[in-house]
C-alpha cells in the first residue's frame, strides 16, 4: 500500500491506496500519541505498506519519534517532506524555506496547480492566509490564532470569561458570556479573512480562487463572502502531487 500522512498541530489525516489503486482515508485528533497513531494506521492497512510519505508540523524532534514508531509498526521507512525553495512549479517566498509550515506550502502548491493565482485560508489551530500568483510565486502570508486558540487565550487571561454552554454559531451580539466569546472570536476571524482576501486581490486579480481548508473551515465558510472553495484534503492532495512528481522524475 501507498500511505500519505498529514500531521497537523492537533489533528491528522491519512490516505492509503491498495495494490488495485483503491483509496481509503481517515483522520482524527492525535494529542501527539504517536505510538497509538501508528498502531491505528497499521490496523487500517491490511496490505504491506511499500511507500510512506509524511507532511508534519510536529517539529524535528516530534518527527524523529514519529518516524521511529511508524517504521516499527508499518515496517516501512517514512519519507518526510519539508518545504523547499521551489517545487512543482511554485517558488517559496521564505528566505529560509523550511521555516514555512509544510501544510501551508502543500496547500499553496495544490491550489496553484488547480487554478493558478490563488488565496489559501487554512482554518486550523492557527488561522493562516497565503497567496500565490499566476507565475507560481508564493507571496507570503499571515498567521493568527485560530478559533480554539482565541477562546483559550480568553480563558487563560481572565478570571470569569469562560465558554460553558453550547451555542449556535452567529455574528450577532452574544446574550451570555459563552455566546459573547463564541460570536466574538468568530466575527474577528471572519473580518480578518474577508479583509485579507480583499487586500490580496488588489495584488492578484479579483477572479482568483479562494480555498478554505482546516478543521474550522466549515464553521467559518457560511459567514464568508462567496465564492470560497472548501477542500478539507488540500494538504493531502498537495503531498500526493509533489511526491508523485518526485517519483516520476527520479
């Protein structure tokens, strides 16, 4: 089997292809319990794993631990893909390319191959916005706290501001502390995304595609101006694209 892993800060996704090319995939929150994760992947792969590619933002120390448990459980040495200066027609804006989160890089690569100039909004633990022009030049991006991180900062920094009740997502003023927090951080994030997209389109083109990915994309999309394409697998698709291109050129 060929196995692809997208390891985020708090969640992971995987995709596998069997010998007949049939695809299966899944994912969950991981809490950095790499041994348990490796066991679950081994159980999900009934055939021997012959190729294993990983895009991880866990850091080099975390990647080293993850690599060891994956090899032990799957009997296949994983290949870790890190953001390069240039790959698959796209040029990295960072002077130190590997410092660009590989999830952001892969999403940029995949979006560009689909539509050319694009804006990519990743709604994960951190909320990031990146842009790439028609020539494949990554223009850089923005990083701010995601919804959960924003709510957590209020809980840690105040004595009585807590989200204790389940409330519907809304941009209206909250009539309870929980609603005030939920609606407030939602409005902040929506305003940030909408304003950033408007500004980036002054540099790009007002017909450029906007892609939404990440765990909170479904929460944010209903409140954002259309059209914005929601694709939860943008990073996995990008990982598959760059590793396939590398294999073909080898």
